[in-house]
C-alpha cells in the first residue's frame, strides 16, 4: 500500500526520485463486467510537487487510471512502452531532454498514445508542440478541471487548446502576413 492507496501496484524501478513519491501506479479495473474502461495515463513532470498534484487530481476519478509517474523523458518513454497508455500528460521541459523529443519518439514508434502538454512554456515552445501534432495543450495556470476536460476531449479524438493559450498562439496560426482587423471600426 502506498500512501493509503489500496489495490495499487508499486514498481519503484520506473521512478527517478529518491525516495519515490508515488512510483508506478496501476489500478486493477480491466476486465470487470459492467464497468467502463478507464483512460490510462502516464504522467511526466520534472517537479515532484506537480506530480503529486496530478496524482491527487486523477486518482479518485473512476474514469482515469494512472499507470506511471516519472520525472524525465527517458523514464516517460519507458513507461509508454511498458503500459501503452491512452494519454501521456507531459511538461515540455523534462530532465535529460525536451518533451518534444519524447513526443517524437512516441510518434515514430507508432504508439497510439496521445500526448497532452501540461506546461508553463511560452508561445514558441507550445507552437512547436502543435506543429508536432500534439492534440491537447493546457497551461499550468488553469484550474484542474481544464486539464481533465482536455484529456477527455483528446481521448475522444478531438483537439484541445486552452483559452489562456489561444490568443497567444493566434499569430502563429495566422502567419506573419495575417491581416490585422480593428474590432472598433
């Protein structure tokens, strides 16, 4: 049992913090008749306090199953290989390499895992992620329900870019030669 979480499997080999904060967490929900399948998640962020917050946010929701919590891109890739999650929630800046390299590795290997960027990165980095085909981006300044909504939408095959980032990225999507229109004409 980890921090009062009963029925969970703990594998410290995929976690890089000493002592492990949560390690690898896998719920036993598969194959139960009459239950809906949870969205399998791998969480990747270099900050233990953020991972702790993400775990607390997702662990008590029946529609999510946390498979792994890691702090660096190599461990995140290993977790994707091992668990084949539906969604990888990752920061763009991880220990040992950028989240974009992680996303590229997941895509090149043909995994069906959909990356969702949960970040405080700037416009340039987020626009690069969008160019990589990332379907969901959420700013860390948003309330928790924005991230859960994003995960549900991406899992359903939609794209999600939170409203805090929409206006910042508009010039990227319109291009440098976009026509500027006054709202007061």
